[in-house]
């Protein structure tokens, strides 16, 4: 019985991925840890472990755009989804996530499933 309880947790872990980068502002010595976690259709942007934005694609949408403030800086979060088929006919989903801080593009993350 206890193994049945572990299965949903393992399934969730196998469906979620994350990517991380560091952002250093101007001449500051301490940077921000910028992380995006993907779980199913939802993307969570965390800066230094704090959830700043959580966003999903709308039904049948291939793009999203949202913004929030963090420590006085405007954080913009963009998602673009494309789909293609491989040689075996399997559909491949590619999500590109762009993050801007005060109009400066910090990083682009690519997720493929």
C-alpha cells in the first residue's frame, strides 16, 4: 500500500523540470538566482527562491505574457510554444521562456517534451 502513495509523487517529479541562471545587476557583487520550473502546462518563475510569477498557457494558446514587480524591478515573463513531429510521428512540444528585468533580457530557457 505504501508504494501506491509514492507513485503520484514519482509521476509528478518525472513531469517537472527546472532551469537556473544567475543575474548580476550592474556593478553589484551579489546576483539573483533566476529559476523557472515547468510542471505540465505551468511555469513558475522564482528569484532567490521566491515565487515571482506563475503562469500557464490559456486553452489552445501558443503564447503568454505577464509581468510583476520584484525588489523594485519590473519582471517580464514570456512563453512561446511550438509543436513538431519527429521521424516516428511523435509530437514534440518546445517551450521557449524569456525573462526580462527592467527591459534587459536576462535569459531564454528552452523546454522540450
